[in-house]
C-alpha cells in the first residue's frame, strides 16, 4: 500500500501546502511518494526528496507540464495511478482543478476537503459550511482525495533522503494552452501561509478607509491582509484577499477580524485560527461566538488606539 501526493511547486521549490498533504498521506498507511510534474523541475524534485517521511519522488519533466495545465497533469497522474491506493492533492486552486479530472478518468468518487484520516478507507470532511462533519467511507480501489491543508500540521521540509526517479512524461493533450501570467509582487506574507492575518469587513465603508485603518495595524504586526466577501464585493479589497467558504481557507496563529459580522461563509474560512480577535460595535455579531478575544467598540477609534499601543 502506498500513497501518492501531487506536489505544488514552481519548478524551483515546493510550496507549503505539499507539506500538509504529505502529513495527511502518512496517516493513510504505507509509503508516501511525491509526484513533481513540471519542466526543468530538478530543484523542486530535490526539495521534495528532502521532505520528512517521503520514501520516493517521481519526476515527470516536459514542456507540456511546465505550467501545471490540468489536462496534462491529470493524464500524468492517471498513468501512475494503478500503483497507488491513495492519490492526494492539496485542496488549493490547482488541486481542485486537477483532482476531479483524475477521479473522473479513474471512474472513482472524489473525497473532497478531507480534514481527518480515520483509517485507510474512512475520512472526515466538513459540509454545510463547516457546521457538520461527514464521515465518508470509500470502497474504491484508488481513493482520490483533496486535503484541507489547515487541518494537518505540516511535516518538516528537511530531514528526508528520498530517491528521485524519473518517469516518462505524457504527451501534450492540446486541450489547453498557457498564454501568460501576471504575478503579483507581495510585500506581505501570502494569505494562506501567514502566521498573522488582519481582515476587514464591509463596516470599513470604503477602500480608502480599508487602507487607512488596517494597513498600519498589519504593518506593525507583519501581517497579511484579508477581507470578507462583503468587503470584496463592495470593492474595498482585491478578490485574492477574500477569506471564507468561497475564498481562501486560513488558519494563522492570530486572526484579527475588524468590522466583520461573522457570516457563516466567512467563519468557514477562518474558524480554525489558533487565536481569533474580533473588533465590532455590534454586541450580537456572530463573530464573537468564535472569538477568543472580543472588543465591542467603534473600529475607527479602537484600531488606531491599538496601533499606537503596539
């Protein structure tokens, strides 16, 4: 019995979500192998080989795999699938793009957003925006799983000494073509990997107030900036800052929610944070039900006072 983790990488390094997924794979029983599908991705393969608990790294290298196009990566995974009982992807944008294709091609049911490995064939996953946990048992010979990375502590990125084995890359499917990418240069930590997040809601009133009130606090704390869906829809913050069921799932050490009421969709994306601080003038705001520390106050007065005190 062995599990195959599909690595997220940039052809030079391994992304943090892979470490959480390896941790989940280790609980499935048996060896953990990692697939690095890319182009000129030798450095990423070596980084994968150093991950603690990884027994083998499979490297598929070809121009058609350079940008992680879902059709090509899925075909690569399916070609290797018969050797594995479990195939695991991080439940990220890329993982959610590729995993359903793999499951369909293998004619198996996908297990989405797994938060706990109960046994080799039984898993837990949240439903109804996290208000209920479903226990799912699969009789499929190959289990295709996406892993909610915030539910598993990452394994160490170093300490392993796995062998790297080259595998034959698949031919380009021709179904999609990479046209280009606009990469945002972040001066702050990435939202999904930040240890501290400062998030704002619709109560801030404008994008100008969002910057005026939240940026100084985030600067003081070295934090990433997040936002509720209401704030994003109102144009106060960019789309990639959205935290919640339809945004990004985060679990930082400290999450500060400013002017966020705490709709169920937002709570689903951040309630696993280690410490939650809420600032809201509405004493009935649902955010206070999950907050470790709550401050009932006008955010326009409270946040500048907090910044001054730091």
